[in-house]
C-alpha cells in the first residue's frame, strides 16, 4: 500500500466516523431508539462532536488517544445498541446533512454540558476536601 492509498483510506475512515457520530446524535433524539441505546448514543455523539476533548490534543501521543481509540470504540458500542434498521435510516439522514453548516445551538449545548459537568466535579471535589 502506498502513501496515497493510506491517506485516502484514513480520510474515508474519518468520514465514516463523523457520519456515524451524527447518526448517533439523531438516534439519541428519536423516540424509536431504546432507552439504553439513547443514553450511550447521546453521550458518544456529544463527546465525538464536542470541541472539548477529555485528553487535550497538545499532550504528545496520549492527546490523540481519545480521537483514535475512545471515540471509535464508543461509536462501535453505540451502533451495536441501536437497532440495525434504525441505524441505517440515521446514517442516511446523516449523509443528507453532511453538506449543511454546523449549528451553533448544538455547540452551545455541548459547551453548557461540559461546563455543568466541570462544575459538578469541582463541587464534589470541594465537598470531599472540606470534610
């Protein structure tokens, strides 16, 4: 395999990951999706589409661990929980949305969720430290 084929293969893999993240976001919001699948799909999609990483990318090697392992494994788990017929439908919808610009509302929701989680973590750490 030459370098050109490797780059093309990596680009296709990245497009599939992005498509599945969007499809999982749609699955999390659909009433036909089972509750457990909704929770996992919503969490994985929010993390995958979030501009904030669990492990910052500027940390050498480990910084890309979530992008290369955690996100794809989370997507794999979530996809297995969503019924195949629904997942095929959500993937098709995700492909249709591919050309659209990203919504700022979704970004705002994700940032608010991360801030809330950080606040809860700080409150928990503070309560443990002051005992």
